[in-house]
């Protein structure tokens, strides 16, 4: 494969609900492409892609791991940059930032569980970044496996258009192979070669009618999106050749009109080679992706484009930062145009500074293979950056560009931490700083009143892993406080007021006068501060208006009830006055901050708490106990349905404050037979009695609750 032949490169990720078999599938890909000579199993803690100690102990993926493999398909050698992502909802940021830089994805589903809660989450994330995908239905060997039922769920739950291009031969313990509906051949894997070899045979006689029926359905579905195939399908179906089907299917997949569906059992070494063929055949190369677009550094309204070509100016996006004990800070990036050379300088569009990249690597899980250059369309890692953050754009100084940054959810849970010994204070600070650099959903702050260090994350497991990493990687033993919910504040009614800021200290003083209306935001507004300038006739000079906006935006970080941030606010500046000598930007900024506090006191402030979406899968006989427990936790059951295995699925919402230790409680109620998933849903007003309790505990202003 020539370096400049981008059409033979695939940047793909494996995404799924927890325990659908992503890492097991990745391990088989590494084995069959020759990258590893021994299959690593997740349950043995020996998976190559799960390299962290915490991943090996818990049997789950925590951090996305990247590797590069090569695969021969159709006589050509393809380069596959593969990212294995976590399935647990606490680490959804790893999926988000991986999908941002990938061209395609393998959506893996469990043949028994089907479309599970986190399957929906990652599917929506892939929709958000317009990532074409193929579906791989794994675990066909398990009791209750049903390939076509998963297709139905993909249609009804995800709104996808799945197109089975294989049929399983047998299911559960009788799963032996697959029928390829495109070539109408049966594939059987040889157990004695660990699935490395398989034989191609005729379709079993007892499946021929079924296979022909589903092949006809497949052709009809693909023909809807391809005029040439449609013409052949109606005029002379026998004239349709394999190349026609693959071409039409590839085009429809790239346009996200169809999701090709394959099946297998990665653990039993069946189905992985056709999956790799499908990656090469149907998922996009960097050439197939649209030109990347961003804006000029000095003008956000001026749109810039870069073609995915080696001769274009450099444009790359930093999507992950990791701390490696041997090489230091590793910065992962995707090169969209141009190339990056080891020892060269790149321009960071955010900081406005040039950075020297001392060494470049191609990653294989946590091992680095040194490279001299990372070319266009490739994913690599570099060392030597001084000031870099996740989401930064690296570019050519002569042709700067800023790519769209990534959005990360706010953390919803916090705990206070302190080192067990005085000598660990510095080590704790360094460790937390490095971990916060790596993970945009992990935040560290110091409570000014108590001096406590508060760490915030996406859930109990997330913070548990952080504490564990502090202990193992940074040798810091921590005492932990009680988990703290990240509350927010809001106002519920409009208030109009006049605020005058006046300060005389001898010489030039400070003066600002504003009349404004402070109220809840409009229903269709999506940001945090909705700022409206209605000042007429220059009563407040135009240059002071941004200072007023800045003052309100700053003040929103700390509300009047207990210092929690105010998430949404609408401010309309109606009138005011200024002093030709004493007025300046600072005066109006301070006046706005003062106005915010005085207005919020009168605007009936309320406390807002994070509400979580909870989904519990429980045996029928435990359903009453589970619902009773959710009701005790101020939960609201929103729906119940039956799963194929006979269990009941309970969907509910509940306040995060009541859900600490829920996994343990659920195990106790159901003797360990139920499972649950929890993800952030929205913020809602706290009932008065509960709000009084929270404000009393944190010494907030209970008197402001009306």
C-alpha cells in the first residue's frame, strides 16, 4: 500500500453497550491481522487493548485504546487505525472524543441483549458526528441469541435502516457459521485453528429458501438507494453481480442510508474475518470524508476548508492527552490535511504559539512505535508539547485554522479528597492536575471557605477509578469525603431593577448606572446567558455594553442561595447613565455583578438538582421490590417492558442525591440477579423540604426560599 493511497486507510472505532464484546472483538482483530500471536481474553485480565491495571481487574474498558493493523482484502493491503472505546456510561467522553476523529465505526450489539441503553447513547453520538457504521451482532453462541430480533430493535429503537448481509447458520450452542447473502456462500470456521482458517461451502440445503428470501429483501433495500441496481433488479435480476451489490451498498453506507449487518461470536472465534472485509469494503476512507472545515483564527465568521490531501497545509485535531510513565505526556491527534514530521514545529491555534514535536509514535495500545512522519488521514501521538489541551487545533502558522471544538458533559458528582499524610500534598496536586488534563469530564476545584479539594466526575465508578489511579500511579493515599451532588441554581420570576455603582477614593472614582430586567431564559434559547441590549440614544456608550455582559456572565458562576452556579439567565439592559470621567469598563462590569446578586434575591431563586435516567433489568419476581426501592429514592417509574429472556426492564428517573450506593442496594434486593445503568438526564427544581435540608447543611440562605 503506497503511503499516498488514502483510499486504503480506515479510521474506525468499536462502540457498544458495556459487555457486548467490543474488546474481545478487538483482540480477535489483532490476532487475525497478525499484530498479536496469542489471543488475550478480557475475563483473564490479559486483553492487549485493556492495558490499565484497573481495566484488567474489573474486566471493563475505561480508556479508549488505539492501534494500527493491516488487512488484505480484494488483493489490496488496507491500513486500519482501530480505537476500542469503553461501554460504561461514566466513560462516555472516551467514545465522544474518539467518534469526533473517526471516519467510520463498528456498532457491536449483543445477540441476546440487543439494543441496550448505552447502545442508544453511542448511536446518537455517532449520528452527531455523521459517522457511517456497520453493525456486528456478537455472541451468537449464547442462549437466547436472535439475529433478526436485533435488526427489529435497531429499526424501532434507534431509527436505523439495518440491512442483513449475512444469516447465521444455527444459533446458541449450534451456531456454526454464516451465510454470506452477497456471494450466496456458507462460511464455517475451524475450531482447531482458533478460527484463523475457515472454509467456504455451498449454502446448506435446509437454509436455501430462507437465504434466497433474505437475499431478495437485501437487494430490494439496497436498490432503493441506487438507480443502476434498481434497473437491473426489475429488468433482469440474474444480471446483478457481486461488484454491483458491493458498490451500491458502500455508497448507501457512506451516505448513512443503510447499516450493513453482520453476525458472529468473537469469543468462539467466528465471524471476525468477514467483519474486517466489511470494514474495508463499506466504511469510508479519509478521502471519502467531506473536506474538514473550521474558521479563521481572528474571524469566527470566516469559514476555512482543508482537503484530505498530503499537499494541503497542515490541519490536525488533538482528541486525547495521556500520561505515560516512560515518555511523559502523550498527545493523540488526527491529521486531516498535510503531515506532521518528528522534530518539526506546529502552530497551536488556541494558544497562538508554536510547539516543537520532539518525537512521533504510532500507538499499539500502550506501546509506542516510533515514526518519522504521521501522514494525512492518519492517527498518531506526539511528545514534547508544552501547552496543549483536548480539542486544540494544530496547523501551519502561515495558514491557521480553528476546527470545531468538542463538547463535553459537565460532571454531576463530587467528593472531597485529602492526602493521608502531609508529605503527599504536592504529589496529590500534581496527580490531580495530570488526570484533569487527560479527562475533560474530570474537574478539580478548591472550596474557598473550607480549603477542601473537591474532585468532580460523571459517576461513582468514574471517581473510584480516579482515586485508584492516584494510589497506583502517583503513590498518593487519599481520605475521601461523602459524595456531593453538583447542584445548580435558577430564578423563577422576572425582576426589574436599577443598580448604581459609585466609588470615590480621591482623584478619579468609579461610576456606573444600569436599569435592567433579569428573568428566566426563553424556552427556545440554548446557551447559558441570553443577553439583550435595548439601550437607546447612547445613554450607556456602546463600548460599555460588553462589560455589562461580562459582569453578568461572571456573576452566574456563583448564585445567591449557596454559591452554586446559575445555569440559565436572561438579562435585558433597558437604560442607564454614565459619567464622562469616572465611568469605565470595570465600573460597569462590577455594577452588573452587583445587579445580578440583588436581582436574584428578589427573583425567587430555587435549587436545581441533577436527575438521572435509570434502567433496571430485573427478574419478574423482584420487580415489586425494585419499584418500591426506587419510589423511596424519590424516583418516578416511566415505563416497563419485557426482555426476550423473560426479565423485566424498568425505566425511571431519580435524583442523583438519592442514588448513591444503588448498585449495592440492588444486588441485595435481587440476590445479585438484577443489573442497572444510570446516565444524566436533566436538572430539575428541588422540593422545598429537600432544598431547606441541603441549604442548611451547606450553610446557604434558607430565608430566600419562598
